[in-house]
């Protein structure tokens, strides 16, 4: 009888286990990424402003969460990584498409408090810059909006969505390079150092934090923990709200507990606009999607193709037409108003084919015109700020979420009792309205989009950068839909920003020969100081998801 060799048996068992693990790993890898090359994802993806927040959103999806769960978690994370852009002291506009193709718009943008400074519109800024002060604070809708979305589409527990951000807030995070760069700028540095923001973003010697320094959000961590446990009632009717209102009152603001209690999320149908055989779903006013659609439909009429970029003459003509469309859009900005407090049809003509055709015929091929030609009689002041998150999950739910506290760090009002940075959203009324009502939402450039492509694919896109949102998204979509660029190249391509006074501003890398050609057509060039245009997008084609987070904000997508 052969002698029993236990070591040989053990080796055989170990070999079988190793082979089994390798086989399982191969199967998982195949299932997660089969057939999706070039960094695309098979099941789900998140495009946020930072890799950290994209990964946090992805991890929610991996735990069985929905695209809404992923979006909320990624936005909460962004409130720490890019606190200058958004937070729970602000508001959002979100477009959601379910797997059957039904689309809804969730509008939880900030609204005007019932009591506000009578001279508010007379106090509007008269030159470009950051506008500080408690009088500009709108009623925050962010958390109530998250709650509405989660109740409708959430799969994970409410508290689960807060866990990663609470941990980060408690432990602190290194100052991100993008934020550090702007904190040291001459525009932002005094904005922080001379305000209550200094409690969070300054060292002990009262100078701003630098790259590598740790940002601590201890008080915000406590607030988020209470909201995670008790729900949004802690903010809108409970102790968090009471503390927040007291800090706003101490800063001279007019918000009351009743303003918080009476805030309501608006759930609307989207405006659906055809772009040839593509269908684009946008948020209605006071969002800025109508102006985006207006520009795109004008440009669609010029039958753009990849050949439109072949040769200097064609490129100059294509960009000239785009600039003219943007100038006409500037003349229409005052038609973007809150439909609940103005004529609900004020902006309808912006997506009317007959109006668009009439405007397109006014575009001269060989010259530009003065501002009156575009009905741009009183140019507005431009601004910057905001963030965007795009999410798709494995069940076919798509979310396009744009969130803001308006300008960088809002109105520079920090609530020491809650750790919340407050918005300065009411500045968006400046130059666009003659009067305001309590409850009214200010007009916005925010333009979250979900687009159904002729091919059957889905494109989820949104932008940040305040006034630059419209131009960055319009050019990204033109590049992708008609000029033959990949999603990544469409977003990375240098942009043209037509500021509200119709000056034409070129991103630094823009082709100099094209700039000179456009000058010869009479376009007045400007010197815009901050190209903070950022577009984050996802595109699903043939079962694979391309995910792009704009490199301008050092972003990176995540998926599986």
C-alpha cells in the first residue's frame, strides 16, 4: 500500500484553491469590463470634480446604491474638497432619467427669504468681483432636495450616504491643489482672511492655508452627523436650523426659521428640445438650459460636420457663427426668470424653431455688430462658481446634478455654530430684474443635461463656472455631436467665452490664427481673468460608459 504523503495532499489543495481564485478573479474582471476598452466602464460611472469624490460615489454604487445615492454622496464629498463651489448652505438643479426613459427635474435652488433688505437691488455690485454680505443669502434647498431624490430613487440608507464625508470632515483633508491655487489669488485671499471664513481656512496667524496644510471641518462633521441620524428635519425645523438662523442674524441677514420651514422642492417636467435626431432634456427656467438650447439650435442650422474644422477659413467661419449666436443669447438673458413669479412663457421663444430661424438669418457671415443689434442694451456682470456631478448606475438610472453656493465661498458668511458656508445666491438677481418677491428663485446659468442620442446612446453632462457654463457646455456638445471629437477631446478643447458685454475671450491655448481671423471680422476681444469652465460628463454607447471629469479642475472619474 502506497505511503500517505500529507504534504503532497496539502500542495494539491493549495493549487486547486489558487486556480479557483484566479478563475473567479478572471470572471469578475470579465463581468466588470468585458468589451469596454479605452478606460470605459461596463456598468456604472461617476464624474465629479475630484477623484476622491468620484470614488466615493462609485463605492455607493458598488454597495448596491442607485445613481441618486452616488450623486448625493459625491456632492457631499465635494462640499469639502471644493467648499468654494457648493455645500449644504446652497442649492441644486438636478435632471433624472430612469431606465424607462421618464425624465424629471428636481429644482431645489435657493429662494428669496420672505423678508429682505428693501434696497437690495440698489446695493448690487457695479464691477466684476466677489460679493460678500449676509443680505445676499437665499434660503438653502440642498438638503431638502437630497431628501426628495433619496425618497424617490434611493436604495441605500440615508445615513450611509453621509459616512465618507463625515469621516473626512472629522479627520481633515489636505488642501487640494486646485483650491490652494485660488486661495492665494489677490481676489480671493482678502475675501477669506477678512471674513468669518478665516475660522476654517486660515492658520493660527490668520493667514490663508497653503497647499499641504490640512483643512479641518470639525463643526460641519457634527452637523452632518446629526442630519445623517435625524434626517433633514434637523436642518429645516430642528436644532441645526435654529443655530444656522442665529448665526445669519448675528451677521445681519434676514433669513428666519419660517423661511426654512416653508421651503419646498419643485419637481417639474423637463423641456425636451430636438437637435436633429438627438433629444436633449433640460431644466426649465430659472435654470439656464433654454439659452444653451437656443445656441445649439442656431448652430445646428449651419449643418456642422468634422469638415467644418478643416482649414483656417472654415474654422474662422464656424467660430464666428458661434460667437454671433452667443451674442444673441446674451441679449435674451433677461427672459430667464422664475416662472412661478413671472410670466411662465417668458423664455418659451428661446426654443421655438421659427424664432431661432429668424435669429439665424440675422447672423452676417462677414461681420459682427454693436450690442444694440443683439438687444443687449444693459450688459450684466459675469460671475463664476458651482460644481457638477454626472452619474449612471447599472440599472439604467442617470443623474445630471449641478450644485452651487453661487460665487466662490458664496457671500463669505460662515456659520460657526453649524460649520456651514452660506450662499450669496440673491446676487443673481442683479441687472436681470426690477423687483423681487419672497420665495422667488433667482435666474441661473446652471444647465444640467441628459441627451438621448440618435444612436440610442445616452449623454449626461453639466458644467460649472458661473457665466461660463453656457459656453463651455455649448462648445462641448457641438464638438461631440457634430464635429467628430471624442467626449474627452470635446471637453478639453479650448473655449471661447462671449462675456455679457459681448467681448470675445479666448482660453489661453486657443489657436492664435483663428483669433486673428475673428478680429478681422470686427470682434472685440477681452481679457477674461478666470477660465474656471469645467464640464463633467458620461456617455453610454453600445453598453460601455465613457466618463470624463474635466482636467481644468484636476478632476477624475470613477466606475466599474
